[in-house]
C-alpha cells in the first residue's frame, strides 16, 4: 500500500492500522468532516480511498465517480462493529451488469 496513492477516511480507532502501512488518513467525527475529507482526497489525486462503511453510507451521494476522472476509487470497508453489507451490494450490482445476473452470490442448496 503506497502512502502517496492510498488514503483512508474513518474514525480515529481504525486509522492506526492504515497509518502504520503508510496510508494518508483523514480522521472524521461528523458528516461535514467526512464530506470535506472526500473532496480533499479528490483534490490530492489519491488513486484508492478506503472509507469505513458508516461514513460511506452517510456521504454516498458524493462517492460516485466524476465523469471526467477515473480516480480516486472509493472502497467501503467494514468496521469493528460489523458490516452493513454495502460492499457486497456493490459487488452484486457489478456482477449483474457484467453477466446479467448475480448467480455468483446465490447460496447453494
């Protein structure tokens, strides 16, 4: 994980791990600071920005890719409290678009 290419947006408790790997971290405490961090990550040309699911849900309206840019890619990651399944839903949507169904995610009986 290259610190100059990767950033993380989330609560301070989870950021310690990413900081140890050299990622730029944006500690957020409210929705306004989360939105500001997303915009700053875009301006500073990060390639990959991990954002904890709880904040990704709150600012999902601004996480969509910009039409004229490929980066950054925003990836929602689970927190200690568990997952909201936001990441899995994105994978299902991508599978539906790519192959026309979400068979990859159906449980076998």
